[in-house]
C-alpha cells in the first residue's frame, strides 16, 4: 500500500472544482476557528473555575473551624467541671477511689449468654 505524499494531496485538492475547493477551505477555516475559540474560552473560564474551587475550600475550612470551636467550648466546660470539688469526686469514684470512712462495694456484672 502506497502512502500519499503531501504533493499528491495538494494535486488532488487543486484538481477539484473551484466551488469545492472554496467549501473545503471554509470548512477548514471554521474548524481552525472553532479550535482557537475553544482554547480561548477555556483560558477565560479558568479563573472562574479557580474562584469556585477557592470558595469550596473556604467553605470547608470555615465548617472545620466551627466544628473545632464547638469541640473547644465543650472541652472548656469539661475542664471547668473537673476543676470543681464535685467534678474531682466524680472522676475519683470512676477510678475506684472512696472517701474516708466509706466502704467500697464491687458488684460483678452478669455475663451475657
């Protein structure tokens, strides 16, 4: 199978009627204009896409910040509670400590069958 060289293609193109050559040329120009236009629109839309991505990232960071603020407030409340006599006593009892004069009673849990 023989490959067609550029000269053969040009010869075949020039062998077409003038109207056909004009139509082919117009179609080629439209295709080139479409390709350039697509590239240009892509370049124009890139900053819009970047802004959109930045807004999503900002929203994610703000949501994470708010969640951390809520967690921080909860931990501050726990810390404040643990600094009181009642909070200290509650945590000591969880660890098995008893007050002087009290007797510790351990109730075994029932095994689940």
